C-alpha cells in the first residue's frame, strides 16, 4: 500500500521535532528540503497507530517507556538497503590479501574479528566470506565475521540467505554457481558459506551500548552509511571506533565517503589501489 501523507489529513507541524529526534537517536539526517521524504516514510506508522498527527507519534517515540519496539519499526521504514555482492570489491580484496596476513600473525591463536555494519541484507559480509574461503583463511586462522544492521527486517532477510537477481549484478558467474543454488525465482546461499558469518545482530550504530560489543574489532567495514548521517552522528560513531579499535585497526568506508574533516585518529592510506582509514596508535 502506498501512502501519501499530505492526503491523509495528518498535521505535519511536528515534522521538525521528529527530524531532530530521528537524527539524535539514529544519526540519520534529513535536510529541511527533504522533510517530505521523512513524512511519507513515517506516515504509515502514524496511521497504523490511529494517531491524528505526527505530534502524537513524536510523543510516543520520545516519552513512551515502551517505545523501543516502535523505534525498530522506524528503523525498518527509514532503512535504505541498497547493496549487492562484490560491491566496491577492490577494498575488500585489499583487506583480505594485504592487511589480513599481518593481523593474523599478531593475533596468534586469538580470534580475529571482522565487523560488517550496516550489513543490510547480507551481501557484504557474505562477499567477505567468499574471499576468505577462496584464499583458504578459514583453515589457517580463527577468523570471525560478524554483521549487524539497525533494521530488524533486513537482518531477518540476511539470516534467511535468499537473494534475487539484482543482488548478483557484479558477482562473477562462476562464483555465483559455486556458492548459490536456485530456488524458484530466488537464489539460496550455501549453508556452509552462510555459517561463516558468526552473528547477524540488530543494533543501532549510534547507540554506544549496543555498538560497543563489536566496535573494537580490528577490521570494520562501515560503508555507505555515513552519507545518510549528520556530521555529529558520524563523529560520534568514528570517535567510538577510535577509542575501542586496536592499533593497527582498519576502518573501511564507502568510496564516496570521507572522514578527513571528522577525525585525526585515523589516517587515510592507499592499500592495493583502494583506500582504508588506519588507526596507528
């Protein structure tokens, strides 16, 4: 069902308040010129609650002690799960081929964690698993891949491991044939490969308590999310990585994202033709 909030008789006077609340809780920024986008995405939730205005919904999210389940629904409708296998593959290859060997040596027999957040529907962590499997790393070292996203709906899809053709638009056909089996009009990932991702967690990247458990991983892929965040939200997340990641630690962001004006705790380095932010001390 398609909702157009301006045709529902809902008062939109509280949209600036909702915009600020969403930015504070989730880090996601909506410019004033895009308030209509936020309004249309939240409208179905307001209607389902039986509210007459966005102000009622604002009060629910801000003051109701039981609003955590409603925030999960907000995360679902605001999520932009645009991803695919082999996306920005040069950066992933650089990490696996050029940075991982030294880290494995330094970690010895201790588990080496790689965190993919936000993982959307799972294509990125599964791409990592394919590369690590291809290089034989799982047989040589205790490497753990963990994945997380703020949207319960997309995490559930990642857990199911079922994908449509759009997810494969960059994946080499021979790799697809090796790791996926057709099931009707979808493709199911091989259970052994899917099991290489140790956890699929629902978490709010801006929430210190929820994100702290994995933010100390020595390799973090946090790609194509900061383009949706406010500058304050980006700084909050990056500062946490700077506090908790070991040195050396490698923070990978999307090709269109830059942290140069946000932090001095990470240095941008070129590795194998790709760029990675490195925590050195």
